[in-house]
């Protein structure tokens, strides 16, 4: 069965008290919209439609950033969830199969739950995702008769008896796309909210003799985010789960609660992550590496056996091969360090390549930026870059070459050569003693005056 995702993301999110649209607020460093889209990927949709409204331009840009194939439709006025889903109709032209509606502000649906919904579609025409609410509050209520779902009734329209139901509507719904659109055309806004309710589809489907049921998931999965405290709670929930998953997969985390993970962090087994490490988006760490305390990594790859930190910073495009060592106060950006290369102290390597087993001395800087353009430094294998070398890019240092410490290297260094690029040292005999005497005499004189 082909699947299409319809992700509702037009709402304003007034309670966020923010200038940006709600679905662009970030959890684990990705917009919550991306979490919802990723959850939906479990169904391998052949088409994805995002319904945008408030902040549509930014929402569209973010959706396309996630996947350029996504179709974004605009709901100019937020007239209800049913109205929102109807806006997807033109984007579903030519599609045949099931449509599943998700909310952009409900980021944590699991693969298993969506698979269970898909399975339930084998036996029922409409499948709704429900949950037993600890506090049913203002959620829509699911009216069940055995395994048949008769109707969803919105809180505002519910009788006292219906409000006593604790099985609530998550908002996720699946059915044949053509049928969904046909039924949506029949939804009216004659209700307490004056909105076009998506939830009315259930009653309408039943009235036409179709079947409906509910799949029930854990309440934590359908957690919707409406305010900053809820966003913070979602972040905590994500971190707790992601850390637990790493531990489960054999990653060593002696202080898991101090390690911050991004939505897409990948870490191999037997890798150790010491306390207070922060992962930005796009990091993969292979097995058996060690990320030492207080390091910050984003958009980088760390291979087996590599050691990073303490206090290291790996920025986008940092690629560390096996057994590379990157030590304290070292920053690496858009650079490849080949197998066994070492940069152990106080160094900046940007837009560069460092060959196998090359040693970068303390205080080395690739001067990669001239104020307008970025330039590359290419260092060969088994080279030795002396402490406090400035490599003024574009520049290359050949295999097995050395640079004298304190050198400002502006010209390519041939393989095997030693580059000395600093003023020659001169020793003036006795001059220090003389200078000290002069200075102390001046100090005594000034003290006498005071
Ligand atoms: C909806 C459900 C309710 C369910 C609850 C779960 C309806 C009528 N009610 O209520 O049964 O228990 O979700 O959280 O469907 N949206 C649009 N355009 C609109 C209206 C909403 O894109 O015109 C989007 C919102 O941005 C949000 C989602 O749809 O992501 C849900 O809208 P919201 O207003 O929060 O629905 P509820 O009233 O909470
Ligand atoms: Ca809501």
C-alpha cells in the first residue's frame, strides 16, 4: 500500500510567545517539524505534504531543507484541522493509496505505533491513534463500541458522559486518501468551535457504512508542544530516551545526564563519551573512540580509536580517521586528519588536509581566511609541524617535511625539507644584566621621590 503523509503545521502556537512559527522551535537541535517528518519516514511515504500557514515561508524553507521533494501547501486561514487537511488535496493529485495525518507539533511518534496503524488498516477503513490520558483535559474523546470507533467528539461539543471518557484522540488518522478528501468535502463547521474538524471524518465514515478503529499508544508518544515549558519537557524527554538508547547499544556514558545529544547523533559501541560533551547536528562517531570531557562536536565524523578532547571543538566538515588524536583547545573545521595524525594542543586547523601520522605542534594555526576568501592548507604524511607555526594558506607541506617552531610559512614546503621562516636569533652578551641594573635603579629613584 502506497502511503502519503500530510503534516499539519499551519498553527500559530500563540502560547509559545514567540515570533517564529511553533513547528520551527527546536528539540535536540532540529525543528520539531523534522522530528514529525522523521517519524513519518517509518511508513516510507511516496509523497509528503506539509500544510503551512503562520510563518509559511520559514516553514516551507525548513520543510524543503529536510527534503526538497516535500510539497508545501498553504492554509491562509486556520479554519480547523479538517480544513487544513483539505488544503493537501491538490498536492495529492495522481496519488493512490493511504493518507496519514500527523501534526508538526507532535514529534515523538514511534515507528512501532505507525506500523500498528498501518496493520490496522488491513481490517478497518479508518484508523485513529488514541491514548489513555492521565488528564484528558480538552482532548477529543474516542467513542468506542468494542473494537469499532463510532465517533470522535471534541471536548467543547461533548456531553458530561462523553467527557468522562479517558481514551483521547492524538490527531493521527489514516485512511484511503481519495476517500478522506471525499469525506472532508462533507464536513461542516457547525459546532462549538465553528471549525472544520478532521475528527468528524469518523462519524461520517461510519454513517456511510465504513469501519473505523483506534490503535492505542503511550501518552508520551503523542506529546504535543504548545508552550516553552512543554518544549523544555520535550527536550528532556528526548535526551533521556536518546541517552538510554546509547547505553542500550553499548556506548559508555559515565555521566549520561551531562551529555547533550542531537536528534541525529550516531555513536558506535564501546565508544566512551566523558561528562559534559555536547553534540550538534550531523555527528557520527564510530566504535571504540573516546570523546573526552567538555568537547563540542557538530557536523563531523570520528573514526574508530580516535581520541578527542578534553576541551576540543570539532566543527562542520571535520573528518577524523582512525587513531587520530585531537587534544585540548584544538578546533578543527572542514578538514581531514588522516590515520594516526595528532594535534594535541591549542591549534586551529581549518580548510585543510593533514596526512597520516603527521604531528601538529602546539599553537599551530592554518591561516585560512584572508578577509574575503578561504584557502586550503595541505600537509603530507609523516610531517612535523613545529609549535606555533602559522601556515598561511594556500600552502602545502610535503611528506616527511618539518617546519621550525615559530615559523610563518607562506611558501610551499617540499617533501623532506625543513622550513625555517622566522627571524634569526641574536644573543647580545651582558646586555640583559645591564638592562636589569638600569631598570632597578629607575624604580628605586621613583620610590625615593614618592
Ligand atoms: C485536535 C483534535 C483533538 C485532539 C487534539 C490532540 C480536531 C478538531 N481536534 O485538537 O481531537 O485531541 O488535536 O492534540 O482535530 N492546525 C492547522 N490548521 C488549522 C488548525 C490546526 O494546521 O486550521 C494544526 C495545528 O498547527 C496543530 C494541529 O493542527 O499542529 C492540531 O491543531 P490544534 O488547534 O492544536 O487542535 P486541538 O484543538 O488541540
Ligand atoms: Ca493542540
